[in-house]
């Protein structure tokens, strides 16, 4: 099942307190970037983030979920209605996110 554009717009609004949030559509889902790094994505209308140490510390009870069949498990963001929490989460995880791959 593909994610809805409405859910994407909701998530982007929740992240509007952050500078340089962008997204890319990919096979009916959306990859979320923060300052050029992949931070997470929207898969089947679920907001998932990369399971870096800071995310695990801030969401110790988060569910581990597959974004898609064959993908690596990510953390489900349950507190999606809390803009302040999402801002803190993205700022906390940024330094631990992998650098973008160089294009050939």
C-alpha cells in the first residue's frame, strides 16, 4: 500500500520547525531528508526513522518495523502529534546519520 500525500503533508507540517527538511518520492513512499541526510521515511502511512543511538534513547519503547519487504528495520515514531518532540528528535539524530553517498 502506498502512502498518502495527505499523510506526507501532515508529517512535513509537523517538521516545519526545522530548517532544510526535504523529501523524495520513491515507489509510492517518501524518503525524508534532514540537512541532506536520510533521517527516515513514510512507509504505508507510518513515519519511521533510522535506529541510531539518539533515536533509541529518545524512544526506548518504539516498535521496530520494516519499511518494506527486504528493508532494514526502522523505529516507528508514535508521538507524531508532538512538534517539539520531533524537532528534538531530528536535532538529536542528525550527527549520527550517515553522510550522503557521493554520486559518481
